[in-house]
């Protein structure tokens, strides 16, 4: 892996299974919980509809070992930054369109 790993990337030494579990956890956004992430994994990946109410202890251990909460805080912050960046770009584009429209009417 490259030297410029982001916190939400698979980390050095992180096996595929804990990273896969992390991706489910990360994808839940503001409603994140280990139980919800585990249920998502069971229903989407394993196609099991009746799942236990609680996540396995393995997921609790992985979460602590790999810093899922902190990594998701970094992910959320980055997603917020990207949204703000897109909004600013859209505003600049809208101003440019309006300026062009004003130029067209002055002919």
C-alpha cells in the first residue's frame, strides 16, 4: 500500500475481514452502531434476514483494535469537506452562468 493512507483506507496489517466489517460500519453515517453494521453485513453479504440482535465480540475487538470510531470521524469530516467544496464550485459556476446571461442580454 502507498504511504499516503487515509484513515478510512485499509490500514497496514488490517486483514480483509475486519476492513470489510469497517466498511459496513463506515457506510452507516450518523446512525452508526456495531449492531447495525453487523446486521447490514448479514443481510447484504450473507443474505441472512433473521440475524442476531447483537454483533459478535469479534466486531467489538476489531473496532477497538483498528480505531473505527476515530477513522469514521475522519471519514465524516472529509465527506463534509467534499460537500462544501461542491457547493462552492456550484456557486461559482452559477455566478459565471448568470454573468454570461447578463452579457447576452446587453447585445
